[in-house]
C-alpha cells in the first residue's frame, strides 16, 4: 500500500474514533456545544463542526434550534432496536437452547437473518458435544447452513433473488453452489418445515433447523441442532426435528406468537 493510502486509512480510522467519542460525550452529558465537543476531541472547532454535522445528516445527533447544543438523535434508535432484538433472543432463547441441548446432548443455536447472512445469537452445548466452538456472534452463509436455508426459505421471492444474486461460495465439498438446486431445496424446506445441512459447512458436521415465528406469524429466527455426522445420522433426523419443533413452539410463544 502507498504512503498516501496508509495516510488515508489512518485518517478514516481517526474520524470514526472521533465520531464515537462525540456520541459517547452526548450520551454521558446529555448535550454539548461545538466548543465543548472540540475540547473533548482536542481539535479545532471547524473540524468538530464538520464531524458533528456529518452525524446530524445521518440523524445520529440533533441540534436544539440553529445555535443550540447537540444531543443524541433519533437515528440512534435504529441501532438500539437492532441490539434490543438480539438481546431478546439471548434472554428468551437462552433457556430454550439449554433445555433442548440437555435433551439432545448436542449443540443448539438460534440464528437470525442479518445483512444477507445467518447471525448466531444464542447457543447451548449438550453433554455429548465434542467441539468447544462458540458460534455466538458468528456470521455464517445462508446457503451452507440449516438455519440459513430455513431463513432463506421464509424470505419473499424478491428477497431470495437478492440474497442469491452473488456467487454461492463452497465452504466444504458438499456445499450447494448451484442456485437452481438450492431453490429446489428451499422449496422443499418451506413445504417440510425444516432444513438439513449434511457436511455442507464443514466436513463431518451435520445440522438440522426449524423456523421460529414472531408475533405476526412471520419467521423471525431459526433454531438448530448440530453435531458430528456419525451421531446426527439421517436415521436420527426425525427425532431431532420433532424436538426442535417442540422447542420452536416454546420460543415462538415467548416471542409473542399466539397462533400455533
């Protein structure tokens, strides 16, 4: 990378850091003027003004009148809402995951659709789980996971087209990378109410997932069980699917779904 490129990257990182510092100052003090913000950042008032007005353009801060102090803007609610939703799955879904993991002896996860991937938000490990990997916070491809297929199958045709518009990268030798074949799998997933993943994300790893429903009857998440292929065999899948459906009904009710 050239010196100019490195300098540009450094400046961008510094700008992001200063923007976060502004938001933290306003969250801590309630409001602040440009002079106070510039002093907090250690920059000239003109630099502070440009930064604050950029945040204002994104509705992340707002000003009281034309010359008044700045405070946190309503645009921050977008982030707060996203985090609150994830925390709900952790708080409400945690006990459900733990109970199911205890019954199955396998690893149980809850995942949601987030920016074109499956985001794992809650996990519990059963007594037979052989891997210690923590999937919480991990973003996994929709086409190569059982949860991802469930979330994709519940998406509208337009959303499916958008989410499948790029290349389907192979994660393992058995990953489905043919869009036509994947759409057939998604149709079957919607009809059957569950999806499997047989060594499509990792060699030797099997998983199965079912949908979780929200208060409006829409699919808001997927709950899955995963384990080694020798233990999560095709023969055992019907038993696991039924256990997952029981857990899904419990979690769906907790998330406000009343018609099951």
